[in-house]
């Protein structure tokens, strides 16, 4: 029940935001300008960050490959094993 109420609150908030945007056309312009205009972050991005990004990308790729392997390989392996067993059974008879 709580999830339903929470989803209704989110929908209500989205409706309010849409009404604000429709009533005030300058809102879109201000929002776009805030996104596009650069600001200083004053953050240090050290050399270890590049290695971390590369490791994260490799990890995501390995996770995707492992998913495909688990979803496709094991059912195919079982299918071919059953097919091979059926051929052996028909030859024995």
C-alpha cells in the first residue's frame, strides 16, 4: 500500500513540474543555460582515476559476457548433450 501511495506522490510531483514548465517558458531557457554554461569544479582528478575508469569498463564488459555465457551456453550445452544421448539410444535399439 505504501508503494502505491509513494508512486502517486511521484506522479503528482511530476504533474506539478510539468505545469510549472508550461506556465513559464523562461524556465526551459534558464535550465538549458545552467546545464550548458561551464563552471569550475575545483576538484583534483589524479592519475588513479584513469585506471579506475578502465577497470570499471572492463568489469562491466566481463559482467555482460558472463551474463550471455550463463544465459546461452548452459542451455545450448544441455540441448546438444540431450541430442547426442538420443542419437546413442537410437543406435543401440
